[in-house]
């Protein structure tokens, strides 16, 4: 699991997660790569820190 440093970045990666842009909210949605389910979403235009990005279509 990624560790927060308290200085605006994470040390390491968040495993078994990916994120993609959500055009409905203009934010990002986090997905569990094992089950394919959506886990969490945010309406901020900034992506989640330390989570790999999926390619858009």
C-alpha cells in the first residue's frame, strides 16, 4: 500500500487500482482491477495520486 508522506506526494504506488476520467462529473473514478468495480470517484479535475491511469477511448 502507498504511504502518505504529508508533503503532497505518496511513496510507492496504490496497487490493484486504476483510474479513468469521468466525463459526467469532469473528475476521475477509481476502479478495482481484480473485480472491475468502481470503488471511488471525485469531482475534482485533478487525478488521484499514485494510481495508474487507464487509456481513454
